[in-house]
C-alpha cells in the first residue's frame, strides 16, 4: 500500500484510541510517509448520536492518554470539533495529504457519513483506506449455510469458533514526521475546550475514583484479570458482590484495547495454564457476543430506537414519571435493583447480571418503554455502546432478535438471594441496609420490626417500601403482553 512519501497521510482516530493492533495506524505508518493523526468530535452531522455524559467523561481521559502515547512515538494528536465531512476536506487541503486511513464504524449513520467522505475524497484523487479495528470479524463475514447473517447467538458462536482469529499488530515504534503544521482549520480545539468533563455540578468524582482511561490502563487491567480473575470466571461473573469480571468493557468500547488482543492474551494464558480452559471459553464468548450485537446492528440499524418485532409497537407502556425517577435514583424499595442503579450513578458502570435485573424491573414491573432505559444507560454508562446497549434492552423487552421471552420476568428478591446471597453487593451500594442480616437484606419489609429498629432501618423513612408489589406487577405485565395476541410478530426491515 504505497503512497508518495513526500506527501503526508492522515489517520483519523474514532473509537480506536490505541497504538497496538490499530490496522489504520499501522497501514499508514508502513507507507513511510509523514503520518498526521487527528480526532473529530462530531455532534452535528445528520444521524450522529452525541455521547452521554459518562461516556464524554471517559472520552476526555481516553483522548488525553492517546495524545500522550502518540507523543512517545514522535507524533501528536490534533483535536477538532464540528462537521466531519467539512473538517476532513479542510485537513486534506491544508496538508496536501495523499491518503487518509481510518477504522470502520458500523451504525447506519456512521456508514453513510464515511461512505460520503470516502467518495468525495476519491473523486478528487485522494486515497481513502478503511479497516476493521473494532471486531474479531466484520458483520458480513460470519453467515449461516444460506449465506445470511445469524439471528441467534449460539450458532453464531459455533461458527466463530471454527475460524482463526488474526494475531494483533504491534504498535509503530515511531511515526515519521507526525507533527501537524501550525496552519490548521478553525475547528481545532484543545481537549479542555471540548467541554467533556462536568463542572457545575461536578458529578464525576466516583468515576475518577473507579477508572483510569487509556491504552496502558487497559493492558494493565487485562494482565491483572488473567493473573487473578480468569480462574473461577464461570461462577464469579454472576456474583456482583465479588470482583469476578474483567471490567474491560469501557476500554473495549473506546478501542483502548482491541478484541484480538484480548483473545490472544487469553489463549496464551490457557496455553500456560490448561486449568483455565473452561473459564476462558466462557469469557471469550462474551467477546464474541459483542461482535454478534454489531452484526445485528449492521443488519437491523433501527435497533436503538424501534422494536425489532413490529407487534411491540402496540405495547401498552405506562409513562409513570414518579416510578421512573425512583428507578433512576435507586429508590424502588427492591435492594438489588437499588444497588445496581446507585452503582451506575456513582461509578458509571453496573455489573452485567444486575443490568438484566434492573432492566427487567423497569420494563416489566413498571411497564416502562425499554427506550427510556436505553436512553438512561446511554447517558450514565462509561461503556455505553450503540450495538450492545440497544440489543440488550430489546433482549430484556422480548422485542429483539434472539431475545428472552417477555413472560420471563425476574423476581428481584429471588434474583438478589441467588446472586448476592450474603448481601455484600447490597451492603456496598445501599448502606442504609448494611446492618440487616442476609436472610432479610433482599426483602427488608419482611424483617421483624425489632430487627429493623436494631439495624437502623425505617421503612418508608430511611429506605422506601417497594413502589410496586412483585406479584400484582408481574400479573399486570403478563396481561399487557397478552393484549398483543393475534398481532403478527414481523421484524421491522
């Protein structure tokens, strides 16, 4: 892939904030040309969904770390804000670049935008090269025997298991002449000027305490997980009171580490310790799951805002603002739900098992449209991801492809007792219940009055009573679902 070595080439960073296993960056470096790197915060192009607050906070730290990493190899990161098509055109004109390199995005609006930019550049004789830097396999690569994309995860996983995973690329040791000229477009902004971090009020203290964005932090976290967390993952991953997950999701979301890096690091760990094989199989299936959600988003671009099953367009949702507010604040009266929602607000992250429990509660106990929950998670999760977030909410609602049936309604008490049996997760995030014994911590309303007094719990005072009773709420949800009988469950094209 040769270019004129006397003219620079551009690398456009998007959701790939790393130097290692970055196909676009490696290909640009291999040209021998001057490599100029840039990032655009585009919140104005048609169809582009602005990041939520927690993801914007992460982006600040991620771009800062990326800029420092580029400086170590002799380059720097130009940051701009505005319309990507307009800015890319200006950058090409200002630098005389002969080519531009980027890693692909998979949302419909992003695909349309990138295709338009690529055509415009190529019409002018500027080469535009795109790569897969986000997924193990492209959304169109894993197909069934009929040549169609899979709609069910298990056969998709089996198909992936038959294919080799490419080895990750090394990071470039140096980038030839990668310093931007002083003359640059008006849209150039400092990282601070992007306004990504909250100020009034500054609600990100818990996020700063919990996370360190950046490629180096991602590699360190993976190494610690392989050393101390992978063993026992099959069991511990469902126990929110334990440190049993990798917590790599925001690093993967922003491309600070790539799935191929994770895959090969896990396989190397298994080669050293064969006893890790079953835990590794389960963990790697979660990496494949992320690919699967992107295949579904690519095939069904409406997933973030329309139910995949058309009959759910007629579902009798209830718009109860008081109940929704209680859910957001972790004041539903169901301790496992409240613990999850408070963990989310404080840290920008929630344990995956608890995500399912709180989502089921919102959609089924409160009969709230799943899109309300999808929007809240988009704003509050540091790992908010267009494919995984949308698909997961439709999975819970029963309206998506390969979804749980709507009549699968989690009992929040039973879920708490099963996955947080000693109450350690609830005690951490709902401290007003911390003195209750395990037998009652997931159902404090059943505790004897003397026990509540001794534990300092005043139901309806220091901790709310359940905002809806489980049994009647379950029957109400089932009745709402029965109202859809007779409607054809056709996927929305």
